C-alpha cells in the first residue's frame, strides 16, 4: 500500500465531511487507506463517518486523547509506505496525493513534505513553510520583528519569508495540517511525542526527521485549503498558553541547557506579555463604549444642571449641593447605562429599537428610585426626565457618527442583504439556492454561473465560469459559493486566488449536504449556512432567559407557602428554586435525549417542552420538539411551560 491518510477529529463534523469528500476524490488513482480518529466528539461526527464513509477506518476514542496520541493510534496499524497527517478543516486537490508521492519517490533523502496552504479566502498561509524556532528566531517572532520585516532572511526566518511561495525548497518544519512522511523514517526516528497534547508535536517530529538524516521539503506544486482554527480556535488566549507551553517542552528536549533556559525565559516572557495585552484588549473592548457613553452623558447632565440652576431653580442665587453632581448624577448615569445594557443597547449589531426600549426602561427605573429616595436627595424630577431623553439622544448621535465613519468595530443593526453567485451545474445551483432560502441569510441578489453552455437557462443564470471576474464587478457580488459536485478542488482554489483582489467571501457547498461551509479569515471559526438552530443562543435571548429565571424564582419564593400545597416535595421545590436563582439550572431546557449534542448548549432544566403532556414520544419526536424549542425560542414559551407545570417544580 502506498499511502495512509490519518485525520484526527474533534467536534468539526461538517468540515470533516467536506475533507473526506476531497480525500475520496484524491485517492482514486492511489493505493491508499484512510483513518479517522475521533477524540470523543459530541457533534455526532462518528455517526456521520460510519454512515457516509463506510470504507474509512474509524477509531472512536472514549476521551480526548490529544493530537499526538490519536495520530499514533492510527500510525501503528497503518500499512502505507507514506503516512499523511491531515487536519479535518482542510480540502485537498484531486491530484495532491499523486504529485506529493511522485516527488517523494524521486527524492529519496526526503523524510517529510509540506504543501502550499491557502485559507478560506484563498490567501497564502505563511506557516506553509517554517524554520526551526531557535532562541533567535523565536525572539524575532515573539517581539514582532518578523512581522515588520517579513522578507528578511534573518528577521523573517520563522516563516522563511525570503523564500518564494511558489518555489520548492527545503524547510525545517512541516505544518501539522498536512504532514506527509516516509514510514521508514518514522520507524527510525519514532512517532509523535505524546508529551505534546496539542501544538508543537509537528515541530518536534520535523526536527527529529532532520536529526535522523532526512530532509523536509516545502512543495508548492499542489495546494490545499486550510480553514485554520475550526478545531482548535487558534485566536484564543488558551491557544497562546498551550502553544508556548509546547515550545518550552520542545526547547528542553532539543536545545542545550543554556539555550533551553534562554528559550524558556523568552517564552515565559511572551506568555505574560500576550496574556496582559489580551486582558487589556478584552477589557478595553468591553468597557470602552460604556465609558465613552458615561463621559458624554455625565458631561451633558452637568451642563444641564448648571443651566437649570441659573435659569430655573436658583435664578436669584444659590446652587445644588455638591453631593448632587458628585454622587447622585453619577449614580443616575450608571443605573441608566445598566438598564441599557440589560435592554441590549450594547449588543452587536446596534439596534435603534433597543435604544428606545432602554431609554424608556431607564426612565421608569430612575423615577422609581427617585420616589424611594429621602426628601433631601430628591433634587429635580425635571432634570432626571430631561437627562434621560438627552442620554438617549446622545447615544443615538454617537452611533450615527460611528456609522458615518464606518468604524469596523461598530455595526448598525439594519438588515444586511448579501449578493451571491452560485457556481456549478444547473441542478446543483438550484439545490444550493433552495438551501439558502431555508436559512436566515438575507439576500438581495442570487445569480447562477454554469460551467458550460446549456440550451435552457435558469431565470437566475448570469453567465459562464470564464465570465466570473466580470460578473463579480457588474453585479457587485459579496460572496461566491462553489458547488464541489461540479467543480474540482483545484478549480475552486484557482478561482479563489484569481478573484482574491475583489475582497470577496467564499463558501463551498459539498455534494448532497444540507450546509454551505467557509471561513472569512484565518482566525475566525468559520461560517456555516445551514438550518438556523441558534435562536436560543443569541445574546438577547440568553440574557432574557436568565432574567426570566431570576425574576420567576424570586416570585416563586414569595409565593412559596402556597406552592407547597400543590408541590410533591417541600425540599425539592426549594432546592430547584434556589438552583435556578443562582444560575445552576434553568426553569426550562431540552427534554433528555441522546441526540441533544447536536443542539445549541444550554443549562439543564427543571422542565422541558413536553413536561405538561402525558403521551409517550419516540426519541426522534423528542429531538424534533427540542430542536423546535431552540429554533423558535421565545420568552413566552418559557412562561407558558412554567405556568402549566406549577405542580411539577419539585
């Protein structure tokens, strides 16, 4: 057997399916076997592989063993002359394996091979070729010199920026996303080091191949799409800690004592710097807008107070006491902004309806607090009313300015209508079009582009594939969707690279699948156009559900003596009320089902959508009812379920 392809999967079912489809096409002329090692995914990846890819050798682990252990499981039982470690969030070209094997056969000193990788927008990924992370190379990378001088042989050494992207060269380090190795080389230098749970194992094994007398090569004669980050969330702070920890393990293993200590110092310094910067950035992102609003509203309130003093309240002299502007006004503004936060004013995207609601709720809350204050602190109801209106207007004006300035960090909540081109044969274009119509994606234009001329044109037909670049400009297209049933991966990647200058988004519609998949940047988790099940996880609904749980729990505590009469258990009722009040549970959640792993994650519930029904339902029916609850979530649904089950709260 010539090739063994090994894919380790963890909760990326849709990407895995697309990857396996591309692998299936790429092994048509290769004597190959394919392994999928699943690390205890909960998204039904195992069932998908067993059902749709029966020839794949599936290993279903009962725990997340990590990348190295999982790959080694398959390597030990593989039979191929070459071993390919492949990420599940990749797509390979149809001739990728043939070209790579031919190069390895013709290059006997090659121990490992990496290929040219592009992200979900067709942009070249610099980690396709890397050098050994020596202390000097690591220093240039950690402190940003490699970003400032990416083409420098010294400062840009980490990604070998001085070497052309389209030229075959030796490269010290292979990328774990596509790591083709000679089996006899692995027998000599050993398998992946299982000390590395995730990250760093590709660097370690690449270096051991070199120390074993082999060479590693960067081979750009074929390309793969690597969505990068779908299975590991590489943009997170957790990734930084795990990656740098792996680097310390690598340094202690391969460098001399002095260099290892220096490397460890640099890495630890980088960890703390990145952690501090990340905390500062996140704190700033969360608080910058509320702090800005506080300053504007507080300044406006002070100006309003001074005007009111001079022209209405103290015309003949005098002033409000200092406590009014030093304590009362800041307290009013904080309360008002807190109500705005709960009303969703700071949700993205910004919506005018939420601002109006927050302004009204804030005014009502302020009037209620005003009525409860001692007489000595009730300074002016008129100032409070005018201040609330002014606060709402100031936020509206500031958001309007943000909109005019087109700030990237700010989104106005108007409905975004995208303009699509679907590229493929007539039948497949129609299937993908129907799928888009069943999602919550809003479209203002959808056109079809076919691969060859047909007698009967669909009403959405705009042209042929060779007219694609022209059509993108004429129809002002935002996004392209390629039908993989009709287009090869090689054609898709080529088109992505050609049209990259238009800053489009790209998606791929896998054959016979009810989803369209893609990624808008190398650091995003990716996008999935499918049936929308995430209504219950929208920030507004998550917040409203929690507020409902708190308020209803307090009310139930107030009426606790009356509820004891209809409750089965006094202690059970009290325990459940307190569990919901303190956020351990929710009043309403899914009915227990083995299929719930495919639904958005929410807290365990006391009740469920069928609590008040006496009939027995099949597992499939219960799953569909749970899916309906998630998809069409409304606060009213929770209230109805709670009221119908007051005798079942224990």
